[in-house]
């Protein structure tokens, strides 16, 4: 996955890259969670926090943005489920096209991580040398 960033200034460029990176990782994690089970946004956030041993903290807004995007691309769908007597909760479900997309982005992610690790190992494990 290659990210194209408009050069507006050094700080804006770094923020755009950081936001794209967070969104891309969130997209991967949301799809992976939905591959296991249908879930609602707060549950997805809890699963990310707990399963990363609280090393990742992704906001509800970021997860809502990602689920909205994935739904618009027909990769996931939503349905409402009654919880209690009057409360409904919106659940998300991974569609077949979403499973195919998840396979592709997982491979891209693994290749990117492998490439970064090769560079770090080549440089003796320290990027500051």
C-alpha cells in the first residue's frame, strides 16, 4: 500500500501520513475482528484495546469513520439488534467482498512489515546509526 501525500508543509505531511496509517491499520483490524464475529463499534474498540494489551488505543470516531467507509464500499453491512427492552445496537457483518479485500490488505500489511524489518535488520537494528 502506497500513500500519496500532498506537500503542504512538513507538519501537515506528517499528520496526513499518520492519519492514513492509523486509518489503514484500523481498517485491517476491523475487518479481521468481523471475520471472527459480527460486532458493534464499542465492542470492536474494546477488542482492539484488550487484544493489543492496551498498546493500541483507537478512538470510537476513527472506528466509526472506517466502518462508514467499509460499508459504502460494500465490504461490510450493518443490521440493528434489540438489546434489552427498548435499546437497539448496530452490528456490522463482513461480506464476501470484504473477506477477499481482507486477504489482500493482510498480505500487503505483512509485506510492508517484512520490508521494514529487513531494513532495520540491515541497519543493525538501529535506524539512528
